[in-house]
C-alpha cells in the first residue's frame, strides 16, 4: 500500500535572527520561534500552485538549489549582453543596492552585485563603489554590511539613509529630491528584486522603477508619493525622477533578480528599464498572484510576527504582511478605488494606506522591528507581546508612538501569548510571518483549509484576476 | 495628538569627531557643537552637545552618525510634547487647512498621529519653520517619510515657504516636492502636457475623483 505524500514541509525552518544595525540581538531575546509552537507546519506555495517556476537559487535546500553557480552564470551572461559603453575608463560608478534584496535573496543578491562590479571594472576600466539605499527602519535592520562582509568584498561601501543630504532634480512635474550620495558619481547602475511588496502602492505600474520614488528619493519626494498623488498614481514620482535629465545623464543599466516565493528564478537585465519592467511585470503578477489571493481565503486567524520586518514588512511564503492586510481588496485591479478612501486629501479618517482585514482576530509580536508607523495595526487589532524586552523596544520606537494605545498584554512566553490571542479572538488558526521562504507557516488545520481552497483560487487567478490585471496594463505573459 | 518622549540621545564624546551631521539632520534642532577641551579624548576640535529637553527621540542623529558616537538612553521620567498648542482663531485654522487642501482631521504625521489642524494651529500660533512645528507638535520626529511634504505645504500656504535653515547648512528639509495636485487647473482638469506624459497611468479616473474632492473643498 502506498503512503499518502503529505504536501506539508515540516522540516522547513525560518531564517535565523541577526544582530541589528542598532545593536539589538533578537536571537538572545526571543526564547522560542513560532515555528516551534505545537501543531505548526509549513504549507508550500508550490502545493498551492504546482506550476510555480523552478528556482535557480533558494535560501533553503528543501526548496531548490542553494549554490550560487547558476546565479553567477546568468548574471555574467547578462552583464556581457548589456551596453556599458557609456562608462568611461577611470571614472566612478555607483552600484546601487537596496536592503530588500539583501533580506530576501541574501548571497544571491550579493553575487549579482559582485558580478556587475567585476564586469564593469574589467571591461570599462572604471571604479565601482557600492551604495546601499536605506529606508525607514534602517537602524533596526540587520547589519547587512557586516553580515555579508560587504566592505571586504566591495571595498568602498556606504549605506545612504533617506534623510541624508539631498539633490534637487528637475522633473516633468516640477522639483523632486533624491539622496545625494546615491548619485554623486558620473554613472550609476540600478539593481532590484521583483518580489511583491507594497503592491497597494506601486500597483504594478513601473514596479522596477519604484526605488527612484522611494528608496532613492529624499524624504520630501517620498512624502509627496504618499500625499501628493492618488491611490494609483504615486508611482509617477518614480517615473518622473527616473526620466529626469539628472538621472538619465548618469543611468547606465539595470540588473534584477526575478523571484518567486521560493527564491530566485532568473537574473534579468536591460539598459532600457521601462522595457525590462514591462517584460517582467506579467510574470511577477502571475508568480505572486496565487500567494496573494489565497490569503483572502483565511476566515479567522491570529497573526504572529517573528521576523526582522516592521509589521507590514514581515514576510511569510516570500510575500510581505501587507498582502494579508489588504487580502480582502484586489489592489491590483486598477479600477479599484478602495484605497482612495485611505489617502484622499480630505479624509477625516485616512488610516493612511490600509483598511482592516476582519479575518485577523489578533496579532502576537514575538519579534518585529520598528521604524515604520503601524497605527492601523495598533488601533484595529488586539495586540499581544512576548517578553518585556520586545515590549520596551516597541514602546521606544520613534515611529510607533501609538503603540501604547494598543494596551498590549505582555506575556512571558510565546505559547501563552498565542493561547490568549486565539482564545480572545475565537480562533484556532495561526499564521506566522517569520520570513520562511516558499511556504506559509500555519497551524495544520489552517494549512488544510488553504489547501482545500487552492483549486478554486488558482482558477480565479488564472481566469479572472490575472487576465484583468494584464489587460489593464496592456501586458501579456 | 501629543507624543510621549521615552528616550533621548546621548553623545559619546570620545567617539564624536564634531562632523556636524547630527546637527544638520535633527528635526528639533536639539544638537549643537562645543569646543573639545584639551583634557578630552577623541578627534576633532568640536564635540556635539545635546539640549535634552529638545530631543524628541527622533533618532535621526543615530542614523546619520558615521562614528557610532550617539546612543539612545531610556528616560526614568518620560515627558510629553505637543499638549500645549497656543490658542488661536479656529476659523484661521480651518482656512489654512482648506487652502492647503487638507481636512483638519487628516493625519499628517502618522508616527505621532498629528493632524493637519494641529499643524495649522502651531503655524498660526507662531511656528514658522519645520523645526518650530516639530518642537510645538512633536510631528516630524519619527520616520519623516510621510509628513514632510504636507508640513512644508502648510507652511508655504501660510506664507512661510521661505523659512531659513537651522543650522544654515542643515538638510532636515529642502523644498516642497512636486505633486499632481499642484497641476490641477481652475476648471478641475489637468494640462494636456501632463496627461500625455504618463499614458500608462489612469490619470483620467484618478483625477476625476481627485477633482471631485477638490471641488468639494
């Protein structure tokens, strides 16, 4: 008699915690990872979407190859195919990286950066320095420069926070501002990863340009992105800055890691960023669509944060929690104005970006970073915290002064916190955002529920959502 | 809404090189410089000095410091800021918010939950620069990514768009960043040049809703 193969990957572990830039050591504070709660399992995204493309690099061997050979080979091939002739010998090139690439793709992202730097030095005789565009929450990020030995590997490395000195850029809409140190060389190279983060903001319009309106932009223009445009047009900031003469004079090429929930599926590059964006956009929506939409099938649950992200940027199954927060909204639908209520200029109760997902019955903070305001969590959901140290970190976060409004009980153990949250919320379902790639960390019954819903959701994504998303953007797969 | 300050910065004198970066980013101008005494260890002629009562736990100084010379310390006695906004003419507050295109209760600084009406109140009450607004309300002392533009815009609408920098070479803020709003014409439409510049974006739909809102205001 054949044994029935379980779709669950119980052996899949969450990534370890790192020491943070501001010297916090969550690994010494967090006594128990949520993965070790009773009855937890890992539901592979591939079990929900069997035709997910195969990876060339994954963080965990259970998901795919972990060696970097194919990433390096593809990056080298792409580098050879790009036109670098703009770069004159002996001059300086800023190779611009972002922390999301380091967080999600780790050594694969660093390998891509190394290939670019080596190629440009060797073929153009230019000098290359690494510039990391830092965003909100930088000081609580893992210390990526040390973790990946970036100074040793790249030499001149600098993290460039968004509040650093700026440069005014003349754009089609008027003055905008970028971080000076990212563009203070005759040339720069743009790098990215294609993961689905902040889809409610970029709406998959110019997705690969987004850092020009966010991570590369100064506070003034990042703020205008949020407050000076409508719910589907903030990305015009990214387009305006990218197309400005100042940026175009310096821009050389883009190389990205194309990703799915499981890891890297290919290295892609082009001198024409807009062409690259349109080439990849359909695949991004296809590859993440299932993971995004299945979260809308959760009827009741407790969410556990157990990751380096700042609340909405904690990850599960390769996607950020913001996808779950908006899971009852089709924010990829460009006809959907639901977010207008969140950002319209005369709203008395804007909630800034997000509404409330009524399926979330409570949130447990085992660990999360600060740095990004999350009032829509503290005001809308029962919050539970594990341990006095994590509670103190939350209360002291300059971006979450509201946290005390949550009046969160502080529990001495994770088990107690989850038990209380489930009891109060009337649910037994738990989903954990612990940055495990390729799978949702869920209580087993919730995993089985999602598995049972997967065929219907898959059909909806393939026959309804994806065709609509593509049609609205004039895209094909 | 007021903010409770639970931590303040502390300068580590022997690590400080007096580079002034912390002074240039502090949103409440809580940091200045003093000469390094001969008996003090460390490099540089100057050492940063903190006015703790003006430190609102923004941590911008920690982030910008290249020498790891600033750390945040918890206060035994936290203090509140932003409670005592000056009494001003309510109609003037409404008028300034209306001119800026913001509802009075619109959340401007999400980190501190400061509303447009509170910012307007502070401006009308004498806070004529972003730093003064921050000191009065507590706003702009968190991530700053969300509130910067609306605060600059409200100041400009009140006639204070040309506030001097403090310090002179500070970069706590530059100017207002361009928005779509500023291009709305009196008839509620967008110029053709802008429409034609972004054909992939749903400007017609987007702008239709925005125009309705603007007409309402």
